[in-house]
C-alpha cells in the first residue's frame, strides 16, 4: 500500500469528528463556568467561536438545583447555521 495515499472520509467519520470537537468545546465551557465566567444570577447565555476551522455556537442554561448549594447547568453545542445539537452535557456547579 502506498504510504502517501489516505483513505477517503466517510460521512460517519465526519460525524464522529464533529462530536469529538463539540465535546471539547463543551469541556472548555465547563472549565470557564467553574473559573473565569461564573454564572452569577444568569439563566441563559450563548456565544460562538472558530474551532478547528469551523464556526461553532454554544448555549448555556442555568437553573436552581434540587440542592440549594448548587446550580444546574446544561450546555449545547451546534455548528453555526445548523440548529442540530451535536453535543449536549448537563451537570452541577457549586455556588460560592
């Protein structure tokens, strides 16, 4: 086999790649909401960024958690101009 030839990408490969990239964006957002961008009394916020050559959008939703000392968060990641959620995560953030 020629070492310089590469297999062509199937659409499922691109889907997996998008999910991995979207998960990385979500993990970055989780790091930020735990450090520099704490969600003080905010219910929703969103933004966009260029990552791996594509434009992505993120949406964060915050709600009171069943435990009073925590906030529940949800993060959704989409590609710009496409409303399909590629990656979603939920969790809890301890209040200060």
